[in-house]
């Protein structure tokens, strides 16, 4: 007999935790994906896809599945809603909930960061003092920058922005991380970038741009992570496994 753990996933950490739980006797992972990607990578174990229908929907789903003994919110640091839904639903059902989140990037000496709460603040800073900007954002997040006719943008995106906001001066660079330090330095210098705009995703895959910016004296406008419910939080899969083992002793 084994207990089920619902993983709210769609992230590197969510996939890694599902794999670790699938290998551990006594626990069975059930991964939930939002369904934004047409053909997502499948996590180890059972997978369900699509929204639950708000906190009430998740609560109903959990009540209908009493074999689930704990929930791990491993959604992306910038997925702002799901964590609140999970906190409300788990409180209502009396289920333990853990947040698994990669640590945020921190400034080190030599960095020139301005931290902002939203893209409007970022666009205002860029308008005030930037001329050539690397936008390393999601393609849904470009709109506030398209109004800045005097600024040239290099838009780095995994998929082509559709529809493309009406930028006066912009070039699109289709690319998917991880990115190496030397390539990032070359990119910034060859395009004479003076500012990078990005969000504090954390992790190693896209961190090199920050080291390259530090080396070249390029400013960074960094969006802070959204506020989250006050929950037990860990930064690694190993810590999440230890929490699960302490919180719900596995059977078998
Ligand atoms: N935002 C980012 O930058 C980013 C980057 C990489 C990956 N992701 C992943 O993409 C997913 C969606 O991101 P988002 O920014 O739209 O999140 P969000 O704002 O927190 O969630 C919006 C809605 O999407 C549904 N949802 C989100 N995560 C879900 C999950 N794991 N399983 C089932 N339903 C889920 C929920 O719908 P209902 O209310 O109907 O339940 C939620 O209310 C997340 O799972 C996240 O881990 C996001």
C-alpha cells in the first residue's frame, strides 16, 4: 500500500520530484500540469492535465481522491495563482502542503540591478535611461515595452510572439536555454546592449546573462517574484523528500 502525493508541476523541480517519488517505495506521484504546452514532457507516474477550476475545484478533486496524503506546489516562481489555490484547498481538506521552489538569484558585488514589481515599472525605467535592451521575458509579457519608440529591443523568446506587439525598433532572437557565459557576453557586446530586462526565475539554465551583464557593466531590470502564501518551503527535491518522509511516514 502506498500513499499518493499530488505534485503541482510544469517545472524542472516538478519533473525531478515525480521521478524521485516513483523510485521510492511507499509513495506514488500524481503530477498535475496546467496544459499550456501542446505536447508536454510526461513526468514519471500518473499525470493529469488542465486546471481544476479554482480553489474549490482543487478541493473537490482532493476530496474525491482520499489516497492523496500530501500536496507539493512545485509550480514556477512566476505562476502566481496556483499556490494560493493550493493553500486554500489544502487548508479546507486538512492536507499538508509544501512549496518546492528554486532559490531566487541574489545580487553580488559588481551587479547593477533595479528590482521592480511589474512590467509597467520596468518599462518606465527603460524609457528613462536605456537605448538598447535585451528583453528576456515570456512572449505574453512584451506589450508594455512596445510603446517605447526610442528604444531598440532584442527580444529573446523560445517561440515567436504571436501576435507580435507593434514595436518601432525590435529584432527577435528565437532561442532556448541553457545559455553559456561566453555566448551571453558575445550577444550583449555584439548588440551593444545597455540593459537586460528579465524576471527572477532562479536556477542555472538562464543565469549566465547575469554574470555577463556584471562583467560588461550592463544594467539589469529584474522583476521580483510574486507574493506567495506563507508555507513551509524548500529549495531542492532532496529536502522535499525529507519533508514528505517526516510528514507522512510511508507505508511499505
Ligand atoms: N509563469 C511562468 O513564468 C511559468 C514558467 C514555466 C512554467 N510555468 C508553468 O506553467 C503553468 C501555468 O503557469 P501560470 O503562470 O499560468 O500559473 P498560475 O497563474 O499560477 O495559474 C493559472 C491557472 O492555471 C491553472 N494551473 C496552473 N498550474 C497548474 C497545474 N500545475 N496543474 C493544474 N492547473 C494548473 C490553474 O487553473 P484552475 O484555477 O482552473 O485550477 C490556475 O488557476 C504552471 O504549472 C507553471 O509551473 C509557468
